[in-house]
C-alpha cells in the first residue's frame, strides 16, 4: 500500500510564493512519475506539473516560468515551488504518484492554496 502526504499549503497575497511538499511512503520501489494536480471550485482537476524518475518534466502552460517542480528519488519526495502566485492559482493541490509495478496511480488528500488579490 502507498500513501502520499502533502504539506505547505496556505493563504498568500498575489505575487507571493509558497512551497508544497509531498512524501510517498509504503511500497515505493517502482515509483515512476510524481507530481501535482489542482482542482478549483466548480472545475475539473488539472495537471500542474509532473516529474519522472528520469527527471523529465511536464508543466501546464499556465504555470510555466512561475512554478518549479523537483524531487528527491532517494527520499521519495516531490516539491513544488510556486512564485508570482495569482488569484487564479487558488485551488486544492493534490500530490500524484504513478507506479510501474504493479501499475497504478495514487493521490494525496490535497492541500488548500488560496491566493488573495
């Protein structure tokens, strides 16, 4: 069994910064992609950024140049540095983990990020 635990959400003014962290625990041997998705009220969950075990990154166009994803493969952690935050970044941010064997996707419980204008 795998667990993903996020930390680091909160309230920040527009233009500010926040750093999210997520730690994977349990059976993490075949952990491949880690990343972040977000869901704003009334909207579908969307990709923010992902990072594979071979360090291939994928960012949503809306966050390119403002957010940076990083990970520590030895510790099974992933971080999201969010700069120049905008009110439209307000959402619940979910940590995501993809495993190769057995294949599967896992999600954290989510952490709230609120950006005030």
